[in-house]
C-alpha cells in the first residue's frame, strides 16, 4: 500500500511479512479458502492470519505452546495450543496444493535444450517413540535449476510405498539419476515407456544382467579387464522383467575405485550384512572395488566417460536431504497422529520448497530491501524466520 505523509513524502507501508507473502503462489489465498483448513472456525478465518501462525510453528520451529504465546503477544492471533493443533491437522490438503503450485512452473516449462537432468532419491522420517509411524519422502531434484520439481509423501510400509521411479512423472528426454535402491527392471521400464533415460547404480542382488541370447552375463570378466585404479569399461547387456519376452537393452558402465574407497565400501557391506545376519556374496564383495552403473543413455550421445561424469552429479540430492534435516528440521516427526504428522510433513516440505525458491530468485527484500542476501543457507533461513516472527513496517525501522 502507498501512503502520503503530511510532508508530501511518499513511503511504502509494507512489512517484511508482506514481502514474504509476495513469494507465495499467486492463488494461495484461494487455495486456503477452498481447502478444509478454515471450515468450522468461529474466529480468525482470515487465511493470512492462519498461514502466519502456521509458519511460526513450521518455519521458525516453535512448539505449539510457544507459537500460541508469540502469536498472541505480536497481535497476530489469539488461540490456544490445542486450537492450533486442530488447525494444523486440517492444513494437510492446503499445504499439499501449495506444494503443487510451487511445481507449476516446472511442469509448464518446455524451454530445455536437449535433456533434463533429474536426481531421484528418498529419505525416511519417523515420529518419536518406539512405536512412532515412519514416513518416506520420494524426491526429485532438477539440474541445472538446482530445485525440486516433484515430491511424493507415503508411509514407509505397504503396497506401492517403497522406493521406485514409478512414483514420478517422466517426460521425454528426462535423464533420471538414482542410487541402487532403484535398480529394478520396473524402474527402468517406467522411464523408458515415457521417453526418458535412466542411469542407476547397479544392485547385483536385485537386477540380474543377461547376454543377447538370454544367458547370464558374467560381469567378473569385465572386472578383470580393469586391474588399475581409474580404469573404466563398458559393454552392452539386457535386463529382464517378470513377463515372458519382457527385456530392455542397457549398457553397464564400470570404473575401478581407489583402494581406500574400495575398503570403505567393503566395511559398509559387511556391517549391513551383519545386521541382517547374512554373508555377502562373492560378487557383491568384488563389486566393492568398482562403481557400476546401468544406463539406457544412447552411446552415440553419451560415451562412457560422459555417463560416469553425469552420475557424479547425484551427490547434490544428498546435500538437499542434509539441508532438510538441518535447516528445515525434517529429521524427527514431533506429531503423534497420522493426520497431524501428514500435515506437518507437507507444511515442512512447503517451507523447504519456499526456501529453495527464495534463495534461487531473490537478492534482497525487506527489512534488508537494498542488501543482498549473502552468506550461508542457515543465515538466509534465519532472515526469513525474522520476517515471519516480526510484523513491523519498513518505514518504522531504523535500517
């Protein structure tokens, strides 16, 4: 809002919170009003007030009781911690739709050169306590935009909840990079049917390799041809589905690790095997000396070294999960019912996506409107938390 003072000076009567709202999807108020979150409320039916209180809890990390006290002291809203919990439980649909709106520009963006690189992974989060429910976040991270283009939330157990590329919509010329948890025929088939390409770390126990005549492929012959650190090789193979005649041609690309990395991989393999009271196979032990990728990328466009360089980008999604668990605090789930846990998760995902958008597109906004937001991600988030916690107009600030 623009207001004119008695001295005919013009000032912007805009608060830091107003700047924060400008970064939300344009139709966020309509989404809030048409979702279930405002139904049954006798007071404070304003969607902006509701969102402000929920952001105090989800973005700033205050407990329900702290949020209630801070909101009352700041004149934002007057409600008990029990009333806030009830509103949070109803907010799942709103945050889910807001997350979808954050993805709209990616869904409609066809301005790609030739390929779109997507890093796929999943992470587990758990409610506190011995019998707390476990949830899984299926996450897709887009390069070079360095931002999330899709995510899905499921429980940790039950049909269709495990890690799989089937959770994601694939477009033609998408390049999917994923770890060995996605090394299954159905994952490769899903991507192929939708015109995409896969590059996945090989899991010898989940994805057998075959020759063109249907006989088992002996990958140890390839291992023996690469005796020194840094040597790499590739060959054509086939993978088979459960249905008769269901096959897919692939390339297996291998590079030999250094001794330190190989030893670390063997220790990890033995540690996991001991937990499950099993003995690692000889093939799995041999495989610790190598990075082994299965890909459907065409060899005429992506030679062996290009495939290996491409897969090295996958570590970026690991950094994303570290940010989630440190900055957005998606590590433990402090809610004790499925409805509140789901709402909290979608709200936290919305916060994480919003932080990504802000850090990618904004150089400055009030109360530091003319100062670039530099420094670490943590400091940037602290500034955003300050915008949410305080509601003073810019004109009343000494900055």
